[in-house]
């Protein structure tokens, strides 16, 4: 006969366990579940932002959203921005990490300075870049005109595809240090013996990179790509301050669309619907991330 | 829909004295200690260092007169006030006094029950001291005033360089678009562009282009607030705007107020489009051209169409959720106390123009180097602004439009400009879509 009844001690441990886990559950509910449920709840209403008063519209916001060309155009722009800036971040990040992994004389200083773009406030960074891009006084146009490369200043932020390229480049500049730090940390743990063995086997620098370094970086790159993809996908301030989503809506990503609905049109319900749709797209990234990290654990 | 354009104010001696008396009464409002300490939060998007210094002076004077009341000034921005106020309103943690927001924003908030009626504050300031009709834009459908103007701004004046005009053989200030285009073509060259018109996806492009529609004899809404943007006048405005593109710097496709102002002040463009801040900035940053600068109302399609000046009617209002309404009203009225108010106006001379007759004629106000040096320009801006309009109040015949803020904020008019002028899309198609979008916004 199986004894189902818990002993007093077991019940006590169970209660203690629940008490210990309760703070975590409460914090999780407060910072994750509540905002999530609120966003979904708001998305079912037609709400005037300043008062948060409105009426129930059910799924109308979603029907309107899916029927709007602006949503799909912004999603497409969002993907172009994310893929573009993320690719450059990875490329620059790995390249710079490899340089900083070498025994160069200014290595310590360079490792500190490389973090500068990542730490600087986005507002300040954008102001600096807007001046660099300025058509009348920007150093980029000035140098290119002085070098005879162009006759007239280039319109970096007001025409396509320049605006998208500029935004992607500034994004890559701002966030590639994150990749540098993560990759550099991993590079320092790759055993030298692997490289020594490869050298003995006659492998050159390129072969060593592709056959040893890159496979060793694989795990960290998976994590970096997933995290940065999520962060870049929801990037708002950098794009908003650089182009405002223009020209027309050429650089208007979904976060900018959410902002426009919420604060320019005072339509918080529709903004919440856009935010929920964004979350659904990001969920794909999350599932990939969880699966990858799960595989690693296994 | 006309500007007097004569640059003169109809101020009688008696009127001026009444205004001064009202202001003096204000200054001597009963001083009483508050039982509990009260902290008033004052928000404004106008926060240049000189302006903040003037606000500090006003705050110190007010606090000295009212022990127990503390005033804290907090800066917001022209592009950022909407989300900040939305968060404040929805959380209930509102500022007690808000200044310098455009009148149509206040109308939108009042229509949703977020703004305290302002009639008693206007009475305390002295209703008779305002220029005739100065508060019409703030009159709600229920007959109450929702705020008042803290100043007037003629935001789309055409700024000119007399030296460049002379060198290019332009003998008079342009009055029509054809004359403006010809003048800009004549003055463009040698690193100087004709004009810094905004083509960016921002509120400046929307607000300036609304003016251009009116300068073509059109309107965005009928007086009954039916959407009327799809018109021949708008097509003419788009044609004009497109024709000016080659006379503007390449980066004008992303210009907003700051870039447009800098282009003229720095000498990179021969004409400018801005409010009176040009005067202070030219004198401080490029004094070499200071003697050559002048302004006129912005040209229109023909002289048969009256000038249309964009005045955002910078406001003062009190959020309905303020916990200290009485103190806030006292402070709002105190902002017009001559000494402090004049200091505030002098912080951006010619930019924010007085709304009170007694201030315009006050020797203390007139005793300012820039106002003296540019007397005719300041007078012209004052009269143009007094007869000015905005999307919340397109003409004296128009109903108050409490969706004006949303229409501007949506960017639909800037999009119209960008799609037709920059992308070369079909104007008929884009105008049809623009009308539908604005109609949807109006329906809420």
C-alpha cells in the first residue's frame, strides 16, 4: 500500500518552499505578467491616452492593424534595420575583438575606449552624428567635398536609401562594443593548445580562424545574436531621434509606430495592439533563443 | 482672414493706464502665508538659458510674496510634451501650470476634461488689457476660456538679407511666390542657398505647409471642420513647395525648426522662415549680418490672397487634476506682472510677443537693444501674430478644432509633402489618402 499522506515535516518543507519562492513569483508577476496582461487588455479597447478612458472594441484593433499597410511596411522596415545593424555589429564586433585579443601595446587603453559608444547616452550620440551628417557643416560632407569625391553635400538622413544606411551604421557603431566584450571574453578562454596543434598541422591564420576560433565562438555568438536581435528589434530612441521614421515612413519601425499611435494620435488601445503584435514577432526570437540555450544545457 | 499689416496698435492712453493698473493690482494680490507648504510644478517647452533666468526671477518674486509656496520649473520640449503630459494626466501627477504649448493642444486636452477653466485668471490679469480677440482662440464651445496666451509668435515670417538682395539686384521684398522664387534664384550661389524650407517628417513641415495651403487661398478644414485639404489650392501649394526644393539645402529633407533657423542665422541661406528668435540669434552668433536682416510676412500665390501668419498662440493653462488650483491660478496671473513678464519677453526679444496692450507700450519693454534696433520688424511680427491662426483656429470663421494637435502629431501633412515633393508620387492619389487619414483622425 502506497502512503499518499504527507508527513508533517514534508508539509512544513512544502510550505517553506512556497514561501521562499513567493518573492520571486511576486516580482515576476509585477514586472512581467502584469505589464503583459495590461498591454493585451488595453489592446482590446479604444482608449484616449491622456485619460486612459475608453470603450471596449474587442479584436477590432487587431483587425484594423492587420489590414493596414503601415503595419506591414513598418514590420518590413523593422526587419531590414534589425538584420542590417545586427550583421554589422557582429562583423565589426568579431573583427575588433580579434584585434584586441592580440598582444598590441595599446591593448588595455583600446579595450576601455572601445566601450565608449556603448556607454554614451543615445541622445548625445545621435546629436553628434546629426552634426557629422549635417549637409552644411558636417565633417563628412566637408571631407568628401574637399577630397573631390562629391560636388554637392550628400543628404544622409532625408533621402532613401541613405537614411536607412545611416541609421544602420549608427546603430552598428553604437552597439558593436557589446559584441566585442562578449566575444573577447570567450576568445580568452580558448586553449592555446588548439592553436599550437593547428600550427603544427600547417594551418594558416585564415584556417585557424574558421576551424578553431569560429567554432569555439559559436555558443557565445548564438546568445549574442539572439539578445541583440531582440534589443535591436525594439530599438526606438536612436531611430526616432535620427530620422523620426522618415523620409515619409521609410525608416519607421514598429516601435515608432507604437509611439505615434500612443502619443501623437492619443490612441493607446491601437498602440497596445501594435505592441502586442511586436511582442508576438519577438516571441519567435525568444523561442529560438530558449531552444538554443536548451540544446546547450542538454 | 487678414492681417492688418500696418504694424500699429490701437492703444489709447486710457487703455494703457487701465492695463498698468490691472497689472499693479495683480502685483499686490494679498500676501498670505499658506497653512501648509505648497509646491507648484511649472512646465514649459521654452527653456533657453535666458528664458530660464527670467522664469527664475519670476519664481523668486512670487515665492517672496507668497511664503509657503514653492515653484519648481521643469523643461519639456516642442516634440516631447505630448508623451510627457499624457503620462502625467494618466498618472494624475500633473504639473500645476503649463506654459508655451500651442493653443490647439490645450483645446484637445480641455475637450477631454483635463484642463481647468481659466476665466477667473483672465479677469485677474485684466481682460480689457488684452488685444481685441487675443483670447478668442482659447474660447471653448461651452463659452469658457481654457487658457490664455502668454505671448504671440509669428512663426512663419520670411527673413531676408538686405545685403544679398542688393548684391543680387532684388529691389523689393517678395510678396508672391513667383517673386520669392526669383529672388531665391538670384541670391543662391557661392555656398549660399535660397531658402531653408523644411521637408522633414516633423511638426515644422506640417505647420509651415498648412500656412502655404492658406497662402494659396486654401484651407485644411471648412469652417464647420469638414476636411477640405483635397483642393486646387493644396495642389498649387505642393507645386510651389516642389519648385522651392532646388533652392533649399540638400539636408532640408530632414530639417525642423533648429536646422532651419541655423541655416539662416549662419548665413548659409539667403532667406529664412522662422519667428523672432532670429533677431537674438543673429546678433549673438553672426553679428556681421545683423544690420542686413529684416522680415516680411511670407509670400503667397498672388497679392489677391491675404497673408496667413502661423501663430501657435503659446498658452498658459492649468491642468484640472492640479492639487493646488488656487495657488496655480495666482501664479499663472502673476506671470503677467509687468516686471517679470517683460523680463521673460526680453529673454527672446521679438520671438514671444506681448499679448497685453499695456506691455507693448511699457517703456520698460521698449527699452531693449534688439526691440529698439528692429522696431519695424517687431511691430510687423506683433501685428501679423495678432492676426495669425493655426490648425486649431484656421480663421475667425472656423470652429475651434480640438483635433488639430492630433492631425499635426500624426505627421499626415508632413507625409503629404514628402510623398509628393520628395518621392514624386501622384498628388491626386496622395491627397485622397491624406483626406481619408485626416477624416479618420477627426472621427477619433
